[in-house]
C-alpha cells in the first residue's frame, strides 16, 4: 500500500469511471430501465444539474464542454432549452423519481448567465412541474463577470428563486487574464460583486486559480488578498490542469506566449500559501477546495454532488442514480439528434457494483475532508491506519479527517481506495483518449487541435 507523492492529483469527481470507448450505450431506454424498479427507499435526496453549453468567450484552460454563443441563433438556443425540458419530462416518468425530493438545482456550463434570464426561468419552472421541489431551498447559477453585471437581470434571477451566484475570477492580473483569453476585465469583477449584492443574492462564490503560467507567489498573494477584500461567502481554490492534445498544452510546450510555467512543486507551494492566507483571514476550510466565511458550511450543492442522486441534463451532463452511472453526448449536434426524437441522449455509462456504490464514500471523502465511522470503516481499517501513519489523516472519536498535509494530496488519497478494476480502467481510459486525440477530461474534442499546423482548435 502506498500513496504516489510524485504529483499532487486533482480531487476526484466521478466514480466509477465512465469510458466512452468501453461503456458505449446503444439503447438508452434499455440502459435506464432499472429506474422503473429500483428501490425507491434508498436515498431520497436528488440534485438536478443543468449544463448550459454556451460561452461568449472561450478561456484557454477550461476543459468543460461549451460552444461559442454567437455560433447559435436565438431560435436555436430557445429550441435547445426546450429539448432540456423534454429530457426532464422523460426522466420524470420513471418510478425511481416518484418519492425523490429535489434538494438543490445547479446551472453550470459553459456560462449559464450568457443566455436570457427568461430561459433560466423556463427551466426552473419545468423542474417545479415535473419533480417534487417542495424541499428545494437552493438554486445555484454559474456565470462570469462580463455577463452578471446587469442589476435588472440579477433581480430577475433572484425572483426566480436563484439563491447562489458563482463566477470565476481566476486572477486579478490583467496581463495573465489576457493571455488566458479571459474576456472580463478586473473592473468588471468589482462591478459584478456590487451588483449581485444589490440584487439581494447573499450567497456568492468565486474561483481563484493557482499555478497559472506567469503567476508568481507575490501575484497569487495579491489575488487572494483582493478576493478576500470582496468578502464573498465562498472562495473555491483550484489548481491548473493542462490536458494532453489540447491547444493550451501546445502553447505551454512551445514556451512562446508565457515566460514562467506551471510545475508540480509550485502547485503544492501555492496551494499551501493560499490556504494559509485564507485561514488567517478568518475563512474556514469546508471542503478541500472550498473556503467559507461566517462559519458557513459548503453549499448543499457540493455535498449532494458527492453523496446523493444526481440527474444531469444537457450535452455532456453526468448522472449518478443509485448505481446508474452515465454521461450524455458531448456535442450539441449529437445531443439534439437523439432528444429531438424523444430518445434519451446518453452516450456512455455503466452499472456500479454494490462494492463500487459503497466505495464512493471513501473515494470522495478527501473532497469532503471527513469520513464518518458510521460508514464501512472495518473494510478500510488498514487503509486508514496507513494514512494516519503517513500523517495524511487524523482520527477522532467518530471520524477520520484529512490533516493539512493530507489536503495537499486529495486525488492521490482517493485513488488508494480504487478497486484494481477501477485503477486499470482509469489508466486505460486516459491512454485511449490520448491515442485517439481526444481531451481526456470528457473524452471529447474540447480544446483539441484540428489541423497539422496546430494553429486552430475546437
């Protein structure tokens, strides 16, 4: 038993692994047919995630599936939203959802704030119509500082029930922002924060990235201090990921655009420094990547994402429904091709075994910082003893918790709880993605080179 300390790995978001090359779904309705008879007494909590695949501007580092908004007419975007509603309606007919309580709704992307507020309202209304939302007290929406700075739109979003707004700052350094193709200006960040607060939305989350190219410690320290001065309720701290085959990786490898480059040592040092500044400023660490003020816990969305049933709607959206583990097609074109015929647009998926369903709690616990002993502690007794010996975990009366050292290695610790099958699947899936010239994140063409001169990308 060992933890790989050669590189700090990103926190894990999906388990078991879904691989589109080996988990292709040819008959979606047959695949989800267990939803007609799954035990409806198991975990009543449901999170609904809507993936809005549009961005007015494509940031170089982002691996999530999206398309440039200006490539689509207003009519095409409206039609796509109607397809989202069709997808919601198709799922609502399955018995599995008959006693599920929607606890949270999250709009991600892409940039959900880039589409009209009326379309957001339409989607929220459809969820209320087709699912039990009587216990839903959270609606979150992601955006950016260039499309969240209109007070009237924000007031409308609040009236529709939006309770939390999230947007990416990444850095306050204008030079780095320009090189990363971040369209919003620093002045937009301050204006957006002011407008969100004036609209009466009191849960605000922002992202800061570390280990960016051309970023030094002084710049990161300035980013963190500027972010704290804004007093958001949540600050999410993310290390940079650079995926093979992408235009961004090519830019980094060519060493022409940037003067300083990300590396594994800086990744650890910068995380530790940023975390210390946040804690010293009165923020609490509520998840391995999330810091909150005023004693807040992480939002219910983050907790549900790792512990509840998740229904994903839209292109590339992922779902996990009591062991049904699947992902939609990762292009608008493919998504439309199926849902327009009222066929669920599922591209790939698998059925988690009983062991894999139980193992999700240990695999995801580093993200949540804590593992309750009420879970299957005996099965993993040796693993936790090893982690304690390594100084990565400490034991209390009722739980195991990550130490400060353990917070540096969340993805590495998660992989310690993988089955041999999942280890092999993660490795082979990554290798297949690289060989097939896909982006390994979603096994799609997001940010991938499309000509031999390496001058264009999707």
